[in-house]
């Protein structure tokens, strides 16, 4: 079922700005609002120029075909369409941070930074300037009103398309103006709607790569912006043995097994990255398990305050990678005042720079409770240890 809005205003009196990426999802969102009689304005963001940074095609923006497709859809629907040049904002808020993270030995998620800044801060401001009541996108996540009138985000019906992980940093104020009509539908249904509306993008393939990374080769961008990330160094075993050399810490992430370029008698994985010493640390798989995670830049969307949630050991379900299912854990306040996430069962491949995202439960439709950026992981801290600590605090 697709729900467009639940305001008391008539559609013709409600202006909806639709963020049109040129793909089938956002195109269908624009079509649905236009067909229902809303005052629809389409906007497409020009974010990046491969030619300038990568010496590829001069003047080719990161989505030249996508901008053309979005404009074509808008013409078909009879709605105004604007292309907004956000290239400078995107570079500073997303690309520079992306390169910084890899140079520091972290594994960033640029889509989170883009949503947090360019899309749901800057674009929302532009939408308001255009007189919008609503900013709608084609993300697969559900937005619903709570009993107290506030809005919250929930995992979508189709868990295989769940994009809530990338939206954890969306603030409560932003959620109030955002709408995500595709949260209770599936991709085949969306393509069928596009076909029925006569949209040429009905069969357009989904984008797979990071928008500003041509052909998935992110190292070229990182090396250009942060040359130190490509400086060679040692690959070291946990026991201290030097096993080989690497061509830059930017090429590695926690949990990586392939492409290490070393010979060993046992399967080895990246278990740590020391960017300051240009060292990549490897070890056996059992060294990957992590049961306590320190996070920062926390965005909390629960009903209580973050302080209250951490002090009470609030139970949450946690995602440390976008494609993984949520697992049970709890929030805690560290001895130094920071926020820790304590997992019931150890997770592998917990990489600094990735997001740790909270949900109210582990199923489809679970409420998104926020999240933070993973800064470090701790081994050997089990659910039993957590329970013992909570009992001691309450004694």
C-alpha cells in the first residue's frame, strides 16, 4: 500500500518537492504525487564532476544521464524541474570526509554523510525556499506519525531494500517534513507503476556504485586527495611477525580476507589498521569478534533522552553493516562518559567509520532509533559481563 500524506490539507494546496535522482524509484514518487493532484516540483542535484577530479570526461557530472532522465520524467508528468548545483557543498561535506576517513584507516559511508548534510539539511532548506510543505524521496523506508503527533522512521516492508541504515542521522525535525512513499511496497511493484505511468525509466537498472566513484575504484580519488593514504607499509600478524608489505592503508578494511597479498598457513583477516604507523594488522577469524563498540556523533531518535537510554541500559537491535540483520544489544555509558553499544553476541567485521544503527526490534517495520559512527571496538565483553555490570550499578 502506498500512502502519500496524512495532512488535513487538500492535495492541490500541498506543495511537494520530490528529490529526483533519475532512477525509477524517485520517478515513481513524483508520478504518484502528480497523479494525486499535489503541487509537485522536481529537483535533481548535480553533485560531482568526474572530469575535474579524475581526468575522465571533461565536464561530465556524476549523473549526467540521470539528470537527463529526471528532466524527461518531469516533462512527461508536466511538473517543473530544477537542477541544483551542490557540487561545492558535496565536495566539502562528503568527498573530503570520505578521503579523510580512508587516510585514517577507517571505512566511511558517504551515503550517510550525503543524507545528513546535502540532502536532508541543504536540500530541505531549498525545498522550504520553494514553498514546500513536504520533501519526498524514493528511499525504501517508512515514515509514520506517532500517537503524540511526531513522526518516526521504520524499516520498510521489503527488508531486502531496507535503506533505513543510511538514514539514521536524520533528525526528528527533518523527519517531520520528509515523506517516503515507497516504504510499504516492493521494487517489482514500483517498476510496474512506472510502466503503467509510461515512464521510460521503468526498466532502468539500479545504481550500484558510490555516485562519485567511477567504476568502484575509490582508491584513485582517495590517493588524489590524500596521497599519504597510499604510502606503503607493513602487514603485521597479531603475534608481531611482519608478513609482507602493502601499498596503502586505504586499500584495507576490517574483516577483509581477499587481496592481502601474503602467504600464510592459515586464513588471515584484517583485524586492525594503524594509519599513523602505516601498519595493517592481520589475524585469524576468531580475532574479528567484537561485543562492545564505542560510537560518537550519535543521533538519538527514541522517546527518552540519550542520557536516559544509556543510563538504563536501553535494549536495542543493532546493525553494524547495511546488509546485515539487526542483532540484540544495549546502550551503555562508558566510564569516560562516552556512548557504548554492548552486543549480546559478538559481531565480526566491525569497522571504524561505519555506522552502528539502532532499532526497537529486529523485524520488518521496526522503528529506527538512531545511531552513531563506530570509533573503536572491544573484544571479550559479553552479554553476561554486561548483565553483571548492570546488576552492580543497580545494587
